[in-house]
C-alpha cells in the first residue's frame, strides 16, 4: 500500500512470536491485491473497467464498498472515493513505489451486449449495486473508485480484528499512519504520536501525544504524496466540488474515531474545511482532532487543548 507497516501485539504469555505478524502481513497482501488501482487484476481495477457489468469480487471488497458509501454519507459527501479521474488528471497515475504500475481507466465508446452503454448524468455511490449473496458489485457506467486512504484505514481495522481472533490480547496496526487499535492496550493505554506535517522524524517537533483505549486515528495531509505536473506542484487531496487538488490552508488534520476507516474519511473531509471551519466540522460530528495550518498554527478540539499547552501533559480519550 506504498506505506510503512507497524504492528504491535499484546500476547498472553508476553513472548514474541512471528506467527501473528506473518498472518497479518498475509492478510494485508491479500487486501492490496484486491483493492489496489495499480494492479490490473485487482477487484477495484476490474470494477473500474467493467463499464456497468456486475463483477464477482472478494467479500472484503464488498466491505470496502460498504465503508466508502457509509463514509460518503457520514461526511456530507466531502469524502468522495470516486474522484479518481480528477486525481489522474492532476498527474497521479503511477504508483509512488513502482512507476511501472499505472492506473488505466476506460475511455471512448463502451458497448455492452451489442448496445452502447449509457452513463447516468451524474452517477454516485448511491447508484452502486451490491448483491451480497452472489458476492457481486455493479458500478454504474461513468463511476470509478479508488481505495486510497480509506483502504489503509479499513485494512488496519481488519488486521486488528484478525489478530484478536487469532488469540492476541491486544493489537495496534499502523499503515502509513492510519492506525487501528483493539483489545487490551499496553499499560492501560495505546500511545499515539502526532507528527508535525512539515517536520517529520524529529521528536522535538511532535505536535504531541494522545493516549487512547482503542479505536482509530488517521491523518490527512497536503504535504505528503506531492508531485509536479504541468509545471506546478500538486497533492493527492482532491476537492470533490472543484475536481482539483484542494486549496485548503491546512497542512494536516488528525482525527480520532471509533475505527481507522472512519477516522481517515473524516480527516479527509475535515481538511477540506480550511482553518476557519475545521473545528466546527469536528465538533459537529462529535470527533476529537487537531489541525495544523500552513502557517504552523495548531487548532484542536476542546478535549485535546492540552496538546498545545506548555505543560506537555498527555491527553487521554
């Protein structure tokens, strides 16, 4: 998933065992094989090329579609996993870890059963048809999906659930900073470090730390995954209303939610709100979070105000 993977486990006997990490890695490899838009035989790629035909998919892909649709509605349609054409138009067509892997979308006239396929005027996620019994999904003509960040958050959630089913007492999984935690935490809490988006890998420049009993944490940033396209610098946070990289004055937003996928969706939605409205968005959705503006101001919900205080205390949620 073009990200660093970190796994933390609480075992019953306190001993290390590579078996649990190997099984989690196998699951994550399977999810990437199903969800990556850079793999031509993935479920996501096949759905994007199906042009209105129902496709049989892995059950985890239906879980992904469920999360996408739920997130789209929950975030007031600010999080939109159907902006892939806009992302590609901005220049993000190949994998950042392997430029030989590229995303290809259908173009031109599409014919189904000898007839021209007719696209809806504005197809949305509400037009996706899911047959759970048959494990098939039909995307309307003209609609494409990209697992993107929500895929990482959901994959972390599924990996944690897998590890707990395997007998671990507690587990934390982080995929590129999208974090999911479940079961018994170490010494009472899971501790999450919040990095400053412009000063990574310098512990003295952390925004702060949060102690959590479980759930998910995710960060959306306009400073990560940047590239130059047609003479200007672009980033991967697409504004669904303009179809272009967002002009938000926020560098990053970190959100705490009940799951990794939901935290990721809200972080993406919140960063679009800009510094004037980001806290209103988080409060309106009863979320804990913080935002770092392009001028390095740190904005927080009331419960995380200590994060910016001189006391250096660790907010607990």
